[in-house]
């Protein structure tokens, strides 16, 4: 569903993403990890067509991101680190607006808006202005717009940012429930979320892949005399240099 080969992004002398290779099968959830500045957000912008690459290719659902950008955008639900919200709109008005942009059929538009509102716990705040919502609820609105139209691929950058522990658990359960129906690239700094929702993990450091495998295999590879290594220990070990 996602296939990346030798993907590279340079900003003059600085290499933000360095010959990245990975693939993601239909229905998989990939934990996309790395310290600040590792190249995660740049990679997501390349995959969604927001940035052109310096080298390499990326394909989503069989379409080249750079040769067929509209076909790719039709198949991706994207939640960037800062959700693309219009604070002066109501929640329902904003979701209807995004649904029309995504060309959700008119007859099913209201039902689709209600569906994603129910999934993300927004049903009780649909009439409120987005600017009057807490950061956690604004994050939910961002997640709801990504789910509109039920795209086969979801790219989520810090989806639980600003949520309290109970809200975070709800969103985590929602993302886990998407496995099989959607292919999900999940970027987060909260490592327990990855262990609870993802089978596969990719760790970036300074724009390069330093680990890419199932969580179980990574734990086995990095285990020592003291026992099985945790994801946090693996992450720190691989990104310390």
C-alpha cells in the first residue's frame, strides 16, 4: 500500500531524509519513530505530496506520489502535527466543508460526518466553534477530518498530542481498531502507544533508517543478559549517537 525507495530530501547542504527504503502492506500499522529533527515530518510531507523529493520514489496504493498526486491524495487521510483547522467555523460546518473537498457524495455526506464524529467522540460538540474547543478536542477534529471518506491510507503525525490520558486511550483504541481496514503510518513520541497499537516499527535517526522490523524481532535482536529490551531502550540505544 505504501512503497518507498531511496527517498531523499535535501535542503542545500542539509540532508533531511537520506535514501529511505520501506514498504507497508494493506491493513498494517507502522510506528514511525525518531528524535526531533530525524526527518519524520519531512517524510510524511513527501508521502502526501506537500514536498517534492530530491531523489527516489514513493508510491501509495500503486500510484506514484509525484506523477499522480491527485490520485494519491484521494487515497490518503492526513493529520499533520498542527491540524489544518478553521477556528471560526463550527465543528459540523468544518467537517462538512472537508467532506465536500474530498468529494464525499452529497446524499451520504451528513451520514459520513456523523460517522467520523462518533468515532472521534465529537458528537456532543458539533455545534460549537472550533476556536472555543480545548486543544484535545481540536486534535479530535483534526483526526475526524483525516477519517472522512474512509481513505485506505492514514498518515497520522502525533495524533494524541494535547489529549488527557483517558482521551489518549480512546484514540489509541480507535487507531488499533483501524488495522485491517486502513493502512496507518503513525508518528508519535509516546512509545507505549506504539507497543499497544503497532506490530511493525521504523526508527529514523538523522534522516536514515536505523531499525525497521516487527516489534517482537527488534526486542529479540536487542535483548541481552538482563532480558528482553523495551522499545524505549532500543530507541535510546539506536538514536544516542
